[in-house]
């Protein structure tokens, strides 16, 4: 008893060492909760894991939870702990639709998320999305008017948009202008670079930026100079 009291007094009692924490176990430390990130989109460059050799999977995200990964292309290393669910027993091929589930700390960014090993990779049938209207507001970056039978184009630096296009904020998107495009000029003046403008078009819900730009603008509204 005297030895124990003396040890306490001298601060010599040492707590047992805690086991080292796996940095990719799904939590970044005390007070930082983890979350399951669900990414859905098209697969590419799939290489299965084999024994101790890791594989990899790339996904171009069409929908995600949280939404901040929409449109991003991410590549993950997969290993023997990753559950891979194939559709009809087939291997994963480029262009197939599927889901990647990753456990990681909340609010992790695109770059850091790719350092975590997915818990699950599953192939599924692609959903059929409805056609919706996209309304993009921003500044004219480039404009070429139609000339005879030659289509024109509008490049818009997107500053705001409707709920179906929030992921495009800050991007410069280019759309063709053909005879079906309704053009509304500001006080009859020609469209100039830097003008505020609205571009409307239709496309399937959850279209990527690349897919969206394959469509012709249905309406272009010039709102004049921002100053």
C-alpha cells in the first residue's frame, strides 16, 4: 500500500497505451463524426483486387449524398474488405451505372475522400430521369451570333441558377444557338461580353456539365451591362 501511495505521489502510474487508430477507419478523431458517402454514376477503369494487391474503381458522379460531389470524377483504391456486387454476375465495364459507398469523416473534400477505401461497390441499372428546364444566370463570356445557316453560340459564366443547376455555379458553359433559340435583346442593343444574361434550355435531370452543353439554348435573354 505504501508503495502504491508513493507511486501516485510521484506520478509514476502510467495508463495502458491505447491501440493506434487506423487513419482511414471512418473517423478523424475525437469530436469528428463519420458519415457514409453514397456516390452514384458511371464507372470506368475498374481493376479488381487480387489477394494483397489492391484494385481500383473510377466513378463520374451523377447523384450523391451529400450533393457536393455532383459532376466530379473520383478514383478509389479497393481491397479485400470492399464488397463488390455485380449485376448478373458480369464484370464491371466502362460506362456501367453503379454505386460507391465510402465511410469517412463528415465534410471531407473530393481529394481527401479518394484516400478512403470504399465499403461497397455495386453495379445497377441506370435510372431514367425526367426532362427538366435549366435556367442559368450569369455574365456573357463569349457570344457569336448566327450567320445564315451557321449556328451561333453563347458562353456564360454561371453565377446563379435554378435548383436543377446549382452545381454549375462558377463554371463557364457554352451552348449552341440555332433558329429555334429565342433571343431577347436589352433595349435593342447587341449582346456584348460582360452583359448580364439568362440562358434557358431543357435536358434530363442530373445532367453533367458536358451533357448539358450538347443541348441548344431554347432562350437567351440579354439584360445589359452589369454597371
